[in-house]
């Protein structure tokens, strides 16, 4: 389920996905008439300066992506991820400015309307068997700090689900309310922001970044803790790299968020956005804010899948309209392309990597995020990045 902002703040879609229905309907400023997050100032400038490639990964890049592809686990009976074009786009209708374009949609037609902000794909659910696919591409960036520079390679893997639900571990009264509506498993159509990113330096892995709600969490290679890879590295933000080079992750029930693998039923603190008010709960599971809950994972079954390599300009990543139906209840509209996953100020991959590394004390992390984020306008302050860069570099390179 991601994670975006509307013109008034964080996307109602992502934010209200953490709320009860009763709370969500209070977000009356949000509706399907609002522009998608892709229209937010800053994206056009970023992609103009960093144009996506119109070619899929090269043969050498594909070898890297195959080598480090993650192991993905789900609970028994849990909804599986699918083939975006064959299983999702092939079943539905495409509209532009509210007018029907076609009831037969394929990759070519969807890409024809990729840059149309009024375009909307409306998926028609079906019971046909689906094919598990993970979409993989390579990105390059450099971490720069106080005159030093570390070139980095980012291997990103995106899963697509036909729909996204709410956090399963909501408080009892909220859980009862949303389950009585039947919306807890289908809050909005399409969830393709579900992602694992492996960061390489000089050809070797240094960190893993998992997308979770409206934030990323970064784990660096380090000494094994008591849980190692058998459970979430809560608060330590460190892990041992597996011998087979494939990091293992679990998909959260209903919300589809990714967490480090554990075969046991595990609760993970989940918040709408990592902020000074929510960081304590995010790190410890205590002092839960009202708009928060727990993601539930149980990595019982490993899911086989194939990798697909789309051009970075493909509509899967760059669609500016909605890839799911607009819905009247606030926060339930479909998302734009998978590239629109975070604030424009965090689009550089090195920025996302360091900001997701929150291994300091609660007080330290509260100070860091207060300096980084202008919460009123949801803008990243460039000067606030320095503390994150310093902590990440100290943990990885110094």
C-alpha cells in the first residue's frame, strides 16, 4: 500500500490506510478530484535532471539483479503478488478525463496515456490464476558528505498486488469497525510500491532498504544480533548478509508492507509517517500514537517468482494518473506510478538510504527528523540530511 502526499500533506490514500473508517471520513479535503501525488512540485525538476532510462536493465545489470533477488515469504492463504500487465492491467478499463478510452488495456495503451494526469485505470477483479512477478531495475547515485564521495548502486525490486488493505493489527474497536465494512482487505486498488532495495558499494552489498508505509527502513550489514536473520532487527538496524546473497523478507498481512523474515507470527509497529511524534513507537512498539497500529507477518511459505525488467520510463514506474479506480471515500484512490513513492526531496536514492537508517536513541532520532522535515508543508530541509549522512557513514564506512 504507498505512500504519498496530496497538495495538503501526506496522501490521504496512504495516511487513511492506517486509520479506522470513522477517522478516514474526517479527511474531507481529500477526494478523487484531487490531483495525484505525481503533480506535487519537485518531481518534474527531479526527473528532468535525472531522466529515467528508456531501456530495461542491461545484461550485466540483469545478472546483478538475479544474484541479489530477495527471498519472499508469506503466510499460508495470504494474497499473492502478481504480473502487473498480464494479471492486473489486462482486466479493467482505461479512462481519460472521465471518458472511457478502452475496455481492452495492454502495456502499449497504458503507456500511451502515461503522462496524462487525468488518466485512470479501473481494475475489474477476477478469480483467474495469477503469475508471481517481481519488477527489477538498477539505479545509480552517490552519497556525498564533507568533501567525500561514495558511488552507490541500488538494486530495486517491486512487487505488485491487485489491492492493498489496512493494517491487520489495529486496536480492537477500529478493527471491528473496518472489518464490518469489508474494506480492511481492499482499501484501494493496486499496491506496487512494495519494495526491497539492495545498496552496493564497489560491487559489494552494504545495506538493504525496505519500503514501509510512507517511509523507508534501512538495515546495514553488521554483527549478528540475538535474532540474526530469524526475526526483525528492531532498533539495531543491522543484519548479517546471507551466504546465498538473497535477503529474506516477509509480506505483511493485508497491508503488503515488507519486513525482515521470521517464520513466527510477528507484530511490527506501523505509522502513517515517521515523525518526531511517532518515532518512539516505530522504534520500540511503545507509546503508540492514535494513528498507528501493528503490521502482522508470518513467513510460513516462500513464494517462487520470476523477475521482469521494464524500462524505467514504463508506466509501471512513471504513470502520472491513477493506476486504480477513484473511490468516494477519502484515501481510497488508486496510485500513480511506482516512482512516486516518497517526497521529492527524498527522491535521490542516497537520501532515501540514509534517512531510513534510524539507529540512534529516541531523543537523537526525534532531533534528526525535526531538523529534516517541515511537517506543516511536508518538505525536506536539505540541511537536515547531514545528521543522517553522518550516522550512516559512521556505521558503514568509518
